[in-house]
C-alpha cells in the first residue's frame, strides 16, 4: 500500500457507501440544502447520484468533504 493511501481517510470506502450513509444521516432534502446539486433535489436516487459524482469532480469532492466532516471527526 502506498503512503498516499495510508494518509487517505477515505481509503477502502466506496462512493456508494458514502452516498448511502449521508442519505441515511441527512436525507435527500437536507443534502440538497448542504450541497447544491440537482441530483439531490430533483428525483434523487443513489444510482443517478453516483453516475453524476463519478463524472463531476467538484461535486464528488464536496460530498467526500461532507462525509469526512460528519463521520470522521
């Protein structure tokens, strides 16, 4: 394992797990208020959110940051 991965607090956590845990904790409505992206506000689903986040680095970074802030104090 590289040193970079040792310092990565998200190593081993899938994007799907991150999204599901955030939805369970906050719900879609609160997520759409915290991070302004349409996939949280308009007909949200885990699948559509994952598809969007895999293509959109800035949005993925915001979701990962919220996850770390919420669950990895």
